[in-house]
């Protein structure tokens, strides 16, 4: 089976699934890059996967561009995972062959996103060219299907998807045993931006500290709110509890997650997915995450493999409960590890995708009931 994926360039959220699909199709998978990685990203350490054997650089020359057009027409399945791919999507739509778009949620800022030129272009392309072709949606956010439902797009044709980082084998029992001996610790990882809300962990820490709880909070990352965050920590008298640790290479951050009991994720609805959640779950760190984050309703079952909070009160309740019941915090971490390994790893996603294609080819609904390629229904 020939599968082609169109996007801007291959990134670390996609490469693990791409590798698996290349294996499963016995080398018949191709990834079309429509632009080079910006130099600014390269200088910041962004990984360059252009050496992968399945990469075709449509931006490079006329031959590779025409090859991309040919693959849009002739491949058994095509996936479109970026904006600005209308030319290739129109080619695909005319073939009446199975195709997918892959998107996070469109309405991150609410109805104001309807005014976005990119959204308007996408919507017109859908209604004029894709709606009456066998196009389906891979929802890289639990809220994507609800957004699509609000403008009557992809009704009953949405399937769960996401970002799939390479899963690593760890000694989960050893990691959890080591943490039993350590003081309770919380980690926060992200850019210091408004929609990541780095102020929330500080407010939480102040309340828990006043209640007499003993813990530490380490915050990793950089950004325009870093200075303001540092000032807030000092103003609240929390410098002995909260540490700003700066940036770390990803491999070192994963080790830090293995040392901490909780990963706190405080982003609002602008967080399309939140790959740090996958990483924490795969490294024995219990996630306490905001409900509005795109991956949370897919990955976290509240009070079973992590905790979901909706406001400051529910956040305080969740963290307080985990501090008081460390054995449950450990159990959530163990179940979260199994969730990623058994349902949300790249190998599972690739295999499920092939099963979904088989079902759709035979005119059937997906037989997958949980994880990637299970049905994504809107929250109505």
C-alpha cells in the first residue's frame, strides 16, 4: 500500500509514526515537505529529519514537485497535515480516493477564528473541493471534532489522532520505587507565555504552602514572561520552594520527569496538543493537566491515570489529594505509562491507521474502540 503525507516539514511529533508507516508499508510511505526548516529553528536546535529515506522535497526543484503531484494522484492513501496544501488536495479530491486532513482545533480563540484568512481559505477549500470526496479528518486535538461540528464539516468522519513521540522502555517499577524515598516534587515545562499560564503554579504553590504542605516546584523553560514570573515568586516569598531552571536538552528533561512526582500542565485552549504530556506519561510522572489542552481528554482519564483540573479550586484539590495519597500518585503514573505504551505510542498509531484504511476501503466503520483512529465524536 502506498501512503503519502503532505506537510511543511517533518518534525519530532510526526517522525516516529512516519518511521513505523515506512516499515509497515515495506518502503512505500512518502513524506512530502513543502518548505525547508527555517534557519531560526535550526539554530535553536530543532531536529532536521531531511535525511530520512522517505522524504521528498517538493520545494527543491520541478522534478520533486511533479513527483509530489503524481503521488497525490496515485497513492492509495493521502494525508494532508498543514495549511497551504490546497493545490495537492484538489488533485487528490478529483481522484475520489481515500484521503485525510490532519488538524488541531481551529477555534483556539473561539469564534474570532472565523475571521482568520487561513481558516476562511481552509473552509472554502473544504466546501468547494473536499466535502463530496472521500476525505476524512484525523483530529490532533480532542476538541477538533467539536469545532468542525460547529460549521458542519466532516460530520461523522472524524477520527482520533495526535502527536506521537518515540516511546522508550524504562524500568517503571524502579523509577517509582526511587520516588517513594524522595520529598514530593512538581515539575512544570514550557515556554513562559501568556497562554501557558506560568502564574498558575505560583498561585497554587502559595495556597498549598499556606496550608502547610511540603513540596518543591521546578519550572523549566524560557520566554517573555520569565522575568515577571521570577518577580512574582520573590514577591510571594516562595523562592525556597520554586526554582526556575532554564532550558534543558530534551533527553535531560525526560530524566527530570522520572525524578518528579507530578507534571503540572497549565495551558489554556491555545495548546493544540501538548506533547510534554506524552513524555511525562512515558516517564513515570503523573500528569495534572488543564481540561482545555487538546490531548488531555484523549490521554488522561481523571483519577485513573492522572488528574484533570478546570479551575484553581479543582487544581488545588487534585494536587493536595496526590500529596496526601502518594500511593495513588504512583498508581496513576504506572497506568499512564501503560496508556502510552498500549494505546498511544507511534507503533500502535501506525497499525491502527492501517486498520482504519482497511475498514474505510471496505465501506465499514472503524473497529478500533480506543486510542488513535477510534471515532472522534464532538462534545455537544
